[in-house]
């Protein structure tokens, strides 16, 4: 039998005691983090409800009557970054460009008479205010103003105007990296994203003006699936794909092949994030849409990435038989 050694026994107690202390410290840190996150979510929800309560409900708007074609339209709205300031872009310019785009899309829809209009809100609709160092010096409005006023009012304008000329509208939304509550890896929950706040505010505004022909799918997940004329479009923001080039084809191809194996029922991949308008075939029966932004003359993109995409958004038409049959590049400058 091993002899009892009081010094070894005492050392063992000290080690266990220190371990317990460290565990208690970590538990307290986690509890504070969870409490803080819950508080953030509650504050966001409260802010949305308080702002929405200022608007009085209107009478329910009726959908227009017309003989629809077999086509369905798909409008991709991406990377507005409301609040961003460059030499040729700010919130006021964004409003003018989007309103002009809305009138152009409206004319196309009236002429083509699709059965359904699908709209994807693809993230980074707000600029944020603490995503990178020095950002507060590159914005013209606070995050509160971006997410609860300018962005949702502008999105609601697009949706209500277009809903007045089509029989049915289906709106979906995914969040972007600029909507994060804090910088990357700060530990914030997906639901504490200001893009999602602006989407919820947009839905409330549309409800208040009486839109009766609009359906919503606003997810906290990293992707949302839209079915347009029977064809699946997997919509993501795009920050899931690495690469600093304006068209990161290798990254898109690699991720698309992997997602295709694990996520069923789609053959079109839509993403933004890179502020570049492009589309093409990745593989047989696998396509991609890369969306632009209303923004122009981004100094960071010009200096660090040697790129500057044109201010554009996208409108497409699909049929059940052929998939995408037409694509409109909506130039905003």
C-alpha cells in the first residue's frame, strides 16, 4: 500500500481548487455573454415595434386584374449599404437610384404580365457603423436611422409600388455581414442582425399600407430557398465565399458543388457581397447569379482590391419549361 504523503495531498487540493475557480470564471463569463445577447435581441425588437407603432394601418390594397402569362419574375435587391458615403454615393443618392430602378421594373412588369413576382433581399441593405475601424467617418446616418427608417422605407417603396402591378408578390430575405451587431467573431447571434431588423420593419410598413397579395419568408438562417416557376434558387449573401477578386469563380464553383450535394432542390445560386454583376453556367444544370450594388466609387475596393463594379441590380424571368428565359441588367447610374 502506498504511503500517505500530506504534501502531495495538499498539492492535489490546490490543483482541483484552481480548476474549479477557472471553471466558475468561465461560467460567469458565458452567463454575462448570454444575458447581454438576450438584452440586445430584446432592444432590437422593442425598437422595431416602437417605430412601427407610429404608422396607422390603411385599407387593404387589392391585387390588379390582368391575364397573366406563364412566366414568373425574379427581382434581386442586394448590397444597398444605406448610410455608406463615397464621392458619388450616399443615402440620398441611393434613394434616387432605387426609385428610378423601381419605375423601370414597374414598366417591364406591366408589359410582360408575370403571374408572380419573387423578390430577394440579399443582405447588406444597411451599411452598419462598427464593422471595420474608422467606419463612423464613412457614413451619413446612424445604424438606427439606416435600419429603422431609410432602408425599410425604401424597400417598402419598391415592394408596394411593384405589388400594385402584379397579382402576387413573394418576398424572401437573408442577412449580410454589414448588418452584424459588431465586428466579425464578436459573438453576436445571427438574429441580432440589423438587416433582419430592417426586413421586419419593411414587412410591418407593407402590412400597414394594406398589401394583401404579398407573402414573406424572412429567415435568420444563412440561406433562403426561392422556387420560381418550379426552379429552385438558393440565395445567400456571399460572404461565405472567400476570394478578393470581383468574380471569385473558383470559390463559387467549389461551394456550389458542395452545397448541391447537401442541400436539395435547386440549380441556381444567387449571391451578392462582391458588388459585381455577373452570371453564368458553373456546370451542367448549375448556374450562378452574382449581384451588383447601387453603390459606386468604393474607395476601399479601388485601393485594396483594384476593382469598382457598376451600380446595378437584376431582374429575371423564368418559365417552368425552360428555366430562366430573360435577364435584365438594371443600370442605376
